[in-house]
């Protein structure tokens, strides 16, 4: 077989969406981007890059449906609101950033933050009057 497997194609699609979401995040911070596009880019990038979804991914079909509809439609709308040359510049910067190694320190900081939040939630339940 000369073609890519389904899992490789899904991985490629995920990579492309991550690069597009990063380009939207860069657009949200760029003063050359129109205000409406910046607000939409913030919302789309925050939703795409956030580990929290409107519908959790463990719910069969519906969990992925929001990611497969909301993120691409939002990215399409952001792309339509930004001039072509500017979007190409932002997309190239996002693509270059995707090729750099990820930060293990950043990942550890995020995991510690989540662990701390879970501990606070656990502590508040354990010490509440309802328990």
C-alpha cells in the first residue's frame, strides 16, 4: 500500500488543526488583525487548545462532533476575516513553531496546576458540612 493509514491521516489532520489554531492565537495577539477577527481568534484558539470541551470527548460521537465542527468552522471564519498575506505570515510562524520541541517544563507546570486544582476541590469536599 502506498497511501497513508487512517490513523496517519487523522494524525495529519490533527496536526493541521493545531497549526491553524496556533495561527489563530498569533492572529489574536497581532495588532494588524481587525478587532472582530481578533476576538473570534481568541475564542477559537482558546477552545481548540483548551483541554476542556463543551461536550467531553469520552461521550461517544458527540464528544468528537463538537471538535470536528466548532473548531474548523471557527478557524474558517477567522481565516475569512484576515487578509491573505497577513494570514500566510501568521500561518508560517505557527508552522515553524510546531517544528520546535515542546517544553517539558511547561507540561509539568500545567500538570501541577491541574493537580493543585484537583486537591483544592477534594479538600473543599472533604471539609464541607455536607460530608
